[in-house]
C-alpha cells in the first residue's frame, strides 16, 4: 500500500492512504492519526490501513490526492542514519581529491547520523542561508523500519523494513570538508532533508524490490533539464546491511529512517544524482569543475521511475531553493 | 523549577515537578502529559508548572520522589547535538595521538549529531554488546532548547535555553577512531546516552549559571571510587555558541538537546570525567595507558555538586554496564 502525510496544524501531519496511480486518497486518521503512530503500532494498524487501501481502489472514500499538500511522510522521525552504499560515488570522490580509500570500505558501510526533527515535504521551498555554502542535492532511497534490536543481523534488519521512501538529502559542500576533517562528521553540512510524498510497502514495487535494493532509476532534473538517472540496483550494500550497521551498538526505534546515500552508477552515461559527483567527473576529465553549485531560485525535481510502465511509485520531489530570511 | 519524567507505559513517560531537595514530587500531567509536550508549548505551560512547583514547596500535592522510577527527562528528544566545548580535552587527545589540531579549533566548536530516540534514565542498566568495544563514560552538561531559528546569534540561542540537564554520553572508544577517520563521524561509537533525573530551569542554579556555562563540579565515581571532579565553568564555548553552531544551517525544534562534551579542566588535580582522558594523561606521563576501559558489571556515578551547599541539583546518575543479550 501507499501512504502519505498531509500537512496540518499538528507537526506530525495527518495520515492518508493513496491510490497506486496517485490520483486519489482516503483519510486514514481513524486508524492512525499520523504515520509515526502507525509505524509504532504497525502490526496492529497495517491490516486496517491495507483494507482501506483496497476500499480506495474499489472507489470508496476517495478524494483527489494533491502532492502539493503533503509533508514528508514522517515530518519528525525518531532517527535518520544515512549510508553511502553506492561505492562508485565514494571512489570518484577519492580519485578527484586524492584521498586514500578506507581499507574496509568494501565490507563496512559509511554512515552518518543526521537530524530528523524537521524533514521537508516534496514541494516545500528549501530555505538556506548562503549560496557560498555550496548548495547541492543528493537523490537517494530510504527505508523506514519497525523496532530493530541491537546487533540485528542483516537478514533480521531487512525483515524490519516497513516502508520505502525517496529522499533529497540536501548538502552544503563548502561546509563538508571541514566537518569531515574534524572527525566529528557532518552537522552544518547537512540541513533538513526532503522527501517524495509517498511511503510505500515494499510489495508495491514488485520485482523492483529485491536483495534489499530499490531497482529503479532515479530521474533528476535541475532547473527543468535532465541531470541524471542512475539506477538504485547498484547499491554495494543492501538496506539489510545498512540497517544492521546502524543497530550494531544500539536498538533502533520504530520510524527510524535509513538512507542509501546518493544513487551513483559506474556507467557514466547514467549521469549523477548530485552536483558534487558531476564536478568530480569534470575534475577527472578536464582538471577542474565546470558546473557550479545551486543558486537561489534554482529548482530540482526527482522521481524514481519504472522503465517498463513509466510509473513513478513514490511521486515526485519538486523544490526550489530560496534564501532564508530572518 | 525542577522537572523529571517517570517511566510509564508511554514511551515519553509522565511529567512531574520535583522539590528543590529532591525529596518530593507532584504529578504534572494535568498541565502537560510529558516533558516533550511541555517544551513544545513552553510559554503556555511554564507558568502553571511553576505554580505547581511553588505549591509543592508549600507542602501540597507532595508524593515521595524516587529517582529509581525516572526515565531520562526526555526519553525521546527530537535532536541531540553534542559539542566538545572543553578544549583541554581535545588538546590532550591531540597531544597523545600526535594529531594536528584544527586551525579554527579556538573559534569553531566541534560538534557531532547523535541519536536521540532512546535516551536512558539515571539508574537504567546500560546494555552493550562487547567489552572489546572500549566502553567509556563521559560526564557532561546539556541544554534543552525551545525553537531556535536558523542562523540565530549566540545571544538569541542562549535565550532559547529552557532547561539544563546532566548527561553521561556513553562512548565506545575502539569504534571511534575508524568512524573519525571515515569523515562521517560517530555512529556505532556513540550508543544511547544517559541522563540524571532532573531537568531544571537555569534560575535554579543561581550564580552557578552564568556566561552560558554550568559553574559546578561534576563528581564522577567508577565502581564506587573517586575518578574526577572537573569544573563545568571551564567551557571554552558557552551554550549560546554551541546552540548557534547547531543552528547555522537549520532551525532547531523545541526539545533539541545540546551537549557540552566531556567536562575537562587544565588543572589535572581535578581528575577526568571519562576514562579516555585519564588514559591519555597516562600515555603522556608513562608512554602507555595503565587504566583499562569498563568491564561488564562495572558501575559509574555522576553528580554535579555545589561546593558551598553540597546540593546536587540534577540528582545523580548511578548505572551499571551489562552485556546485552539477544
């Protein structure tokens, strides 16, 4: 089934189920007030949500679905841990900046802890303080989990996946290197992330969900122009491995979001899901980057698309970056 | 006023106000169900909580207060950003491990993003997977803020402090260096943090709260023996600077917890608030560390104490470390 969160006076928004074609929705607040409470009581509420989803497809309770009214599926998640599971991306970065790769990069995923208290909706303006910070998008996929015990195996961890989501993990590239050198990791370099409107149960993807990976291309457009469409199947670590990595020394609360990191393919014809990677390719080819980071007023669109049917199961992120004003 | 959270069936627990001497408490759930909702609606609920606190001291509504029944003041906080504001600690680490200090270490605080979905109460057993991970405590202070706008100044940020807390930021030292080298920062190296029972408004500390710093010694005992009592006044960055650092590129939700980092003094007679620092002093003195990290079954106690009155305004953290069992 497909779920979404409508903005409301409550910071967690209101839960709706959404039809497969994203045309209609049905209010689900009689079952769970919001997605956070739904994920916390998943075994109790999922059957009723599923039944409502079935009724919606039979034409009952249907209202028009407008993604412009959506918040992030979880506007406030208990936790956000973002991996870097497409090693091609890291390898390019290392090559361009002459960084020694970590000796265990093939076996231990990179992952940072991000902020999860203020996730942005699919069409929310992204307010940032300065173009000089090197504003960049990062298209990726994510998994929302149920409770995960400490030291869960990758198989156990994969079994805890409740919903899949599509994310734009905003990055401020000028701030990243200092925070990486400090050893304390990203903080200012990672402002609030944005989410496509739909959170879906993995079965909705059919064949495109296998091996703990989303086997779809993520189409990225910047200011209306094609930027890249790398394929999610190329993850070097699946979501099972990523979730288990996060749970190595702690239990994870229901509603924790685990990210794949920016989608990146060795096939360069696929293009990139972030500007930094294109710049790195330019450095490798021309000795210097040619593409600048984003300017205020720029827009970005991202949607995962099924090549066979043309479906965009998560809906679309379509945002503008604007200057934050006090 | 002083507030605490009693464990209950609800993951956010139940709010109580606590007397200054920590002897009695009064149920505050008629005003706010839990501290999280109280902090989110602070201007509306603080006067009523204050009135209840006054009534409690007049002997009304009083029940005995038992810190053993407490959860962390915010068992689930929206965000946890931990600074490293006592530069003495970082300098010792750099000296012992021959690390080049960051060129801007005096002007830009170090801060990492931690997990905030599962904070532990003052007497909760700390379950961890392996002694080989290098189990260490870190005694520190923290501030719980109201909403902080993006790009707040340190003065604005300091004005957003609602409550002060005392924290044991558990660390797994064997996992830290790899995560620091990766540039992505701490994740597995920072399991759930623990909190002393009391969250207090800054006025409760009187003179001991000034310049955005908690001017109290933090007494640390390990397995019942004195380990250190460094003074919180020696912070090189105050909480105003730390909060402003966290808010540089994002707004902070009400209930965000900002940590000082382990309390550390240049006066070595004060002792340390974490084992790692003692080991570093041993390396500098003897060429090798002599103190091992914690073993399962070990206990740690931490309390901030007023040297003049002997008061322990936050109550006490008193925990054992045990092996996590599936």
